[in-house]
């Protein structure tokens, strides 16, 4: 049976990415962006083209903010 050296690394440390970021907020922002895109697909044909383009850009910005909020975890 192999034994670990007493000066070795802590066996509980797994070497994963740091526990930073906010996964719940990330998921909520992505859900909000998905629902907004669904609403844009339904309402978009009756909207003015510049307004629809601005709404799509805002939703893409929301996805970008979600990735920034996720931090190094993702």
C-alpha cells in the first residue's frame, strides 16, 4: 500500500479553477436573454427595424455581461 509523504500537497486540493464567479447570476442573465430573444422573435416583425436591431444588440450585450459575471469558473 502506497503512503503519501507528510510534506506532500493537501489531498483535499483538487487543482481546479478558483471558486470565483456567480453561476446563479450567470444562469439568470442567460435565461433573461433567452426570453428576450423569444419575445423579439414573436414581436419583432411588427417593430420598426432600427428598434428591433437595437433590442437584439441589447440582448447580445446582456449575454456578454453574463459571461463577464461568470468569471474564471467558466
